[in-house]
């Protein structure tokens, strides 16, 4: 379906921000030494970008810009980092920016080797190309027959000028001079494929890793094998040597084990079992330091230190995320800075949206934690709990007892976890007397006070437990709450109502205290999951027919129904204010429904189906997890920093595919620029000055400009200083002196006229103001808009001064006062600036009354009042008004 020029091309509400919890993959890391800072840096690949960490503290230094495709190979020297994607590779400067791009291969690149001012690249077709880095030109190209010599490893031997050593899957090795383009020597090999090549600390000595698990220490100068080692864990994935005075070699394996070999005694001295849960992608001993850097496909980067008496290594620092796809994510707390995530690897971890240093792992769930500690078991695989499928968390009492309740795959008992201590809790909650293996926990919730946990079982029972003691506190219903499996449980914010949903298609409302059934609602289809927004009392139900029903728990009625998903709804979340309901489905779409209007306002597709979705309590981010992905992906809420059109989407709307955000924060800039572009949806509404002639329209001026006009005298009296300010005597620049032999200063001149008045004669300075001139023009053309605009620009004191100047005693005239009253009449007739007209008229009457009172207090010879100027109640009318005809 083609889109018109005005239709949106991406999500209008959410823009990709960055990914959390990604640290490494199956690409070997690269270690660099900065001579300027005298520090080691390790670079790990994460999808389309790479991370650079400072080895000293393992802190994140930089995140590179994203490449068009996933990185398939990586290498580094002292200046640049080389990363290959497909048949192209690029050179990065400052760990971030692409400065060179090399194109010429026709197959995927799988080996890179920096070579001075050149770089060597090898693709899967065994085509080797040597490039000049700065000119990006080919220096030499070598092609090998894959069936005879398929390159699997490359090495530049130390002190071997212009020479490279190539290893093949057929087992043979070749030494080439790349300057003269000559094959110098061919090593017969050991009839087993070469997987790794590593230079030993000694010259001419090279370690060769084989597919059989053997490590051959070979002298390439004389073609002699010095020693052989064999590991039973499969092919050798990587090799490294210690250079701090200990003759030790480390070899990695696909099982995640590392073997440490003594080169002097020619024996195995130690085994680092389960260093990683997957294959060892790369391992490197730092130069002249007892530190070993390892990374693997289990999304972990670890640094080991060898300071033990027997030469064993212990874990010093690490950065790790989940090693298997996620099963559940939820924001923890109310600050929106921590995300709890459970994974198929059995761990429960917390990721910070602020900085990686705040990440922490709550570890694996253990069946018997005390037994493991007592016996000191190293391999805990047999006592680990299955992966967590559902969990609920509440931070209200986290400092007193456990605040997280989780149910595990295929397990009846639910485990408790403590977030502050970052470990599994003290209780396993399960009903007493129920020993059926087929019954499992399917739904959990924890009350807002943190005191009780509600657990729903596949048998239909719903139980309540105390979180502090782990004691069973009752069950809902006589034997069971539902006839089918419990699909969801929820407790309101005041612990008065408990809602349960069963697979038989019935939603039940229970009294939380006495466990009595209050109400039940029959649903059109079996519920898949349930979510309660406690602040608003809105309950969301995702049904098996791919529709969503929204209920009000106060009226217990369905208030909204949404349909449009084409697959199973995996998760839902509410916005903090309860206006939006965001749903994620197996049709790879994320849809945002507006509850007040009951319409779909946003939708976008992803390249991987979303499994979980959760909204930040502060509303700034939306977090998602996806099928076969190890990270948590953040999406920024565009409506917080930009104008967003929330018009309902048509039923035939086809959402566009949006790529998942990377670990760098560059993709959100592109999306934000796209949303700023003008479109038909972003129509600016200009409000008219007056909606209707029959309506009274107020001005947009603040109240301080008109509300206190009648109280200016009181305000001035309060603000009057207690004593007048004393002006300091200013001394002249040249101090005058009296002529004479002895220099003396001249005395300042005294004021000889004591009768001189300090009052300014207004008669001399009297002149008509702009406002008065506009009023005189209004008498001629009957237009007063300019006069009203002048008053709007003045402050309260300026307005009072202008109105006082209208009186004949202050330079005005009767005609000007008459024009002012006509201006007020015009404002009232048009019903615009209504409050200003009232305030101006009240101040005018007040000022005029004071003027007449002053005239009344003069001697009778000066003023003669007629009977026409006296009202029935004895008050004096204003002669100016009488003259004006009012």
C-alpha cells in the first residue's frame, strides 16, 4: 500500500533511543594500549556498533556510530579500530567516527589484520587483499583455492618484516612476503584444521590451535614442533600468553572453559571452568600485567587477575547481561531509572537507564541456597531453578523484607527476591498439602503496601501469602477460584478488591479481606493476560481472539474494546496517567490506544516480534524486549519534547517497519527531524480574537496589569520608604583651589535662596501624551483601537497617570474625557477585553471623584454648585459628566 506525501512514515509517539544490557557477542574482542594515557582499552562488538571500555575500571568510554549491518569481524591497532560488515570494512577514529571505508571484496570478510600503514582483509572465498589505510587503495591481492587452502587464521610474526603467516582449514600453513608477493615456505601442518594463531613471547615461536583441541608450540624458523598440549573440550577458539614473567599459556574452548598451561613444566596447571556459559570468543593477557580479558557469546566481558599462590585466576571485574532471550521486563520503583528483567538463562537482573555502573544482577534462583553455601558447591547447575516466567515487584517495604515475587517455568512454588541485597529471598511460597507435579504457578501479584503476595495456579486456585513470614493467609473460593487455569491476578491500590481471570473466560471480583466473591463477568473469549492500572482503576484484558477489553473496576463494566492485532498479544502497559494503553503482539506490531477517545493513535512494526513492553513511571521511555534478542530496548516519548498529532488512525492504516535502536544514541535524532517536518496531520490551529460576537471575550493580559488598579494608593503607601534616600555628594574631577601661597581647597557654594521651591511646575512641562492624542483622534474618526493598545502596554502606575491627565486640572479637557467614555462604551459594545474595560472605568470614576472632592473643599467663592449637580441622596454629581451628557 503506497503512502501519500502527508502520511506518517514512522511512529509518531516513540523514537528509538538506545539498547540496554548488551556488552559482547561471539566476535573476539580487541585490546589496545594508549601511549598518551598509558592505559589499556578493550573493544567489544555489539551488533552494528562496538563498545570501548577502560580496563582499569571497566567503565564505558565510547560507543561507535552504527554501521549498516551487523559487524562480522573486528581488529585494532594503536590508532584505529577496523570493523567489517558483509564485504565491506571501515576504519574508526576516536572509537566512534568512520574515517575510512574499504570496498573490493565480493564475499563476506571474516579476518582482519592491521599491518603498519596497511591493513589485511580476508573473505570467505580466501581472497586476501592488502590495503593502504590512508589512501584506501589496494596494495596487493592474493587469491587461494578454497578446496586446497581455505584461510582460517592470520598472523604477523614478530620481527618478520613484510611477512604474514596464514593458517588453513586443511591444516597447512603458508609464510608469505607481501612486499615481493612471494610464498616463502609451506608448513605441512598436522592434518587438522587451524583455528587460531598466536605469537609467543619468544621470537620465531608461534602457538597453533587446532580443531582437535591441540595446541602446537612451533618454531617457524626451523619448522620444528617444540611441545604439544591437548584439551578435551573441543576446538581451540583463542590463545594468549602471559608476559609478566610467568611462562603460562591460556587456551579457550567452545564449552566456556579455559585451560592454563605451564610452558616450562609442559603440564596443565589450572582449569577455569565455566568462565563463560558459551564458547570463549576471545582471550588476551595484558602486556606485563597478570590480567586476562575474556569475552563470549553469553553477553559477558570479564577481567581475571592471577594473584593466587597456585597461579589460579579469580574474577576481578565484569560487565554482563542476559545470555538468553528475555521472558519478562518491568520498571522497578517510581523514579523510572531501573528495569527488572528475567531471562531464559534463569537470572534476574536490573538495568539502569542512567549509567551502566548502576546495573546489578540478582543472580540465579537456587533450590536450596543454604545447602549450596554449606557444601560449597562450585557447579550449581543441578540446584538452579528454572527460568522465571512471571514476576511482580513493589519497593514499599524493600528495606524490611523481600519485595519481589516470581513464578518459575514448570514449578509450583514461587520464589521471593530481595532487591537491596541483590539475592534470592528467604521463602518459597507454595500451598500446603499439594504435591501434584502437573500443577504450576501461572500468575503473581504483590500488593501496593508490599505485605501480601497473590499467586494463581494452573489448577484454578488463588492463594494469599504474607511476604514477611511466608505464611499462607487464605485462598479465594472454597476449593478453587476458577475452573480453568488462572491467567491473571491483580489487587487494587487500597487492598480492598482482588481481580482474577481464568482460562474458562470468567473474570471475578473478590473481597481481599474476607475472600468473598463480589461479582463475576463472562468474557467473549478466554483471557490471555491481565493488567491493572491502580491509580485510575482501569483493568486491561488481552483475549485469545487478539482483542483487548478495558474494564472499570468500580462499575465492573467493559468501557472500551479494541481490535486490530493479527497475532497473540504478548504484553500490555499503561501510560502513567492512564490515558494510553500500549500493546505488543506476535504480529510484530506495537500499538497505542487512546482510552478517552477509544481510538488507535499510533502503530509501528518491528523487525522482531516484541515479547514484553513496559512504560516508565515518569512517562519518558517505553522499554521493549524481543524474540531472540538479549537486550532491553528504550524508546523515547516524543510527546514530551515535541508537538505530536494524536489523530485517530484509519482502519486500513498500514504501519511501517522501524529498526530496533542500537547502543548509540544517534537514531533518535533522525526520527525527531522527521517528525518536525510539516505534514497534513500537524495542522496549527490559530484561535480567533473573538469566537462569537455574542460571547464576552477577555484579554490575554496577566491579572497584575489590571486587577490592582483600584488599590494603587494602598500599595504605594505600603511601599513608601521610611526616610528619603540620601544622595551622596559627588566630588568634582578637578577639586577647585583658592589662589595663594598656601594651597587651599575652595569651599562648596551654599544655596543662597532658601525660598526656592522643589516642586516642579507642571504648567511649564505640560504636554499632551500619545494616549490623549489618540483620544482626540477618536472624536473625529470614532476609532479607539490604537488608544486601547496603548493602555494595554502600560503598567498599573502608567495607566493611573494617563487617566489623571485627562482631567482639565491636569492638562486635559472635557472633550478628552468624553472620548475616553466613548472608548469604554465601544469596548463594552464589542464585548472584547471585558475585564480591562471594567477596570479602566472603575479607576476613571475613582480618579474623577477625587478631583471633584478637591473642588468641593475649595472656598465658596471659587465654586458654585447648582441644584442640578446634587442627587437625591445629597451626593455631588460630577460636573464633567453633566457636561458630557452622562
